[in-house]
C-alpha cells in the first residue's frame, strides 16, 4: 500500500529512489517545456523511455519478467527462441560461412540464450551473435546472463549501442522492439482545412516548477503530475502523413478519431535495412495491417502503458517508471522495407510462425525431458501463452524481410497475411 496519491492504493508502490528518479525526469521534461511550451507526444515518449540514466529503458528498473512490468515471449519460454532458431538455422546455412545474427533490443538476454543453445544443438552456430542494445542497464544484465552460457557460445556474443555498418550476411532479429519506439499521436477535429488534423503533446501544469534537489514531491490534486496532455494543430509532417494514410485506406478518418504514427520505426528500419547485404530480418511484435490498425472502431488508438503488470492508458503516470508502447502498423513497416529494397517474404501470426517452425516437436522433446509433473504443467501453460489466439498467438505478428538469395523463410503460409498489407507498395517488392 502506498501513500503516494499518484499510485492507486492497490498497486505496488515504487521505492523512494525510483520516485526521485521519476521526479528528476519530470524536471528534465519541464526544462524543455520552459523553452518550447508544448512537447509533441513522440518527443515526450522518447524522453521518458530513453533519457540517459533516467528513462524507463535507460534506467535501472527491472522491466521484464514477473518482478518487472511486463512479460515478453522469450521470458515465457525458451521454446519461442528455439522455434525461431529453426528458421535462423536455414538462413545461416543459405548464407554460408561468416553469416551472423544481429539481435536488436535483447531485453534480459533470454532470446539470445535460447537461440544460441538451439543453433549449437543443430550444429549451425553463426560466426558472431551481435546484440544492439541502447540501454546500458539492459546491456549489463544481458552480459551477466549470457556469460553463464558454455564458453563456445558466450564468446560469440558481442554488444554495440548502434546498428552495425553495411555488409551483414545472416539474420537480424527484433522481438518487441518496434513497439518500444516513440509514436506521435494525432486527433481528427471536426474542422476542415489546416485545423482538421491536430496532435497531442505535453505541457506544464500552470504553476508547476522544478523540484528542488532531494525534494520528494508535492503532488497536485489530479493524480498525475506537473505535466498535462494538450492538443495543438499538427506539425506539417503529421498532417501529410495522415493525408497519405487516408489516401491508402481510401477513406477519411472521422472527427474525434485518435491514433498514432511511428516515423521513428520507419527511420530505424531504413537504417537497419542498409546493414543487410543478404539474408533475413525477422520482426515480431503486436500489431496489425493498416486497415485494421486504423479501423473506424479503434477510435482511441493502441497506446498502452505497463506498470508492474497493470495495463492502463495514462502516459503521464510515473514517467520513467512505466513502459509505454503502441501497436505496430505493419503496412507502414512493409512500405518502408520495400522502399529500402527489401522483400516482404512473409507476414503471419506468431502461432502460425511457431507451428510452422517445429514448436510441436520442440515442445514434445521438452515434455520428455521435464523433471516431474510441475515442470510439465509450466511447459503446457507457456505453450498456451505463446500459441492461443486470446494470448500471444494472434495479437503478435511475425514479418520476414529478405534481401538476396537466402531462400524463402518457412512458417509463413498458415496463414499468409501478406494480402492484408495491401497498399503498402508490395507490388514493387
Ligand atoms: C519491450 S523490450 C523487448 C526486449 C526483448 N526483445 C524481449 O523480447 O524480451 C524493448 C527493447 O528494445 C530496445 N530498443 C528500443 N529501441 C531500440 C533501438 N533503436 N535499437 C536497439 N534497441 C532498442 C529497448 O532498449 C529494449 O531492450
């Protein structure tokens, strides 16, 4: 139970140190607001997730797993990574000697560990396993975890904070990385013309000042903060992006409609695509093709915050201590991929991909090797979580982007959802 009025009474309270970090982060945002009055939502979200030392991913909070805020597929079971490794092994073989794996945003290191162990079992280890991790805190945890692998695997792993240069042959992996990139939020107004598209951002609550060093909070009556959301006419690029989106959808979005745009994902993909000389990029995330993402009944977008396994919509809640995510518009990802010269070789559900990549056989082996009933119960729970439509099986999608002749990736035909990406420019791919 907490006495901090910003934390609902039945939610776990952050410790004083964490609260002080959150306050320093709010001070940082207020400093920017003293100069520019309004911070577009994407700038705010990037700041509270990635500000050095203070942002959610750049600071020291637990984040992943039972003691953190959310659970990802690699945390659910190594079967996820083992099944991905089935496809990774095919691509590595097709790319020949020297082929590498590059994983972006490796979280706790669980996916890297599962993939490497399975690749070793299949005698198909890469020449290197490179982790691109912008969070120093997560990088430290990954180093600790992967140091426990057998030497022959651990020494393949290296870290960097930025994407590698061009010339990569092999596989690029990103599980739940795109959803962690900051999004802009637009709102459709009833007006016509330049004021029809608005965008959301953050302002200072009038009278809110920076906290004195060491001062732990005077909270204002609205649980939340010294920050508040506000709406302004959209920047020109947001207006243009909404116009293009509506042209692709073939319909106008109705007044009151609010959703997201994710230019940072497109910029990231353009940069990462340049690294890949030949091989496969596997993107796994929760998301939809544009017609469903921007469906008329999804009138409030897909933004979601996670704090200690509670999902809610308040992006101003304890900045730096909660994750903020948005679903991925896979049509936008596909369009960017095609314009970066990649081929959209597959798009399916997580369940479809895992079943098409031997998860049944891998699970059967794990059941045989399990020590006792309790372990078997855990295994079947994990399988349900990864595969069932109401769990991660359908909400999560897998996209395969390829360059060169590394063979067609497997596990994308049941169901093949590429037709749903229509309008993404695939006909050019
Ligand atoms: C939701 S976590 C997912 C972690 C892990 N992939 C998993 O599935 O458990 C998002 C990760 O993406 C990382 N990330 C976000 N933007 C990134 C970027 N531009 N380059 C590399 N990593 C990034 C974060 O630091 C974090 O490790």
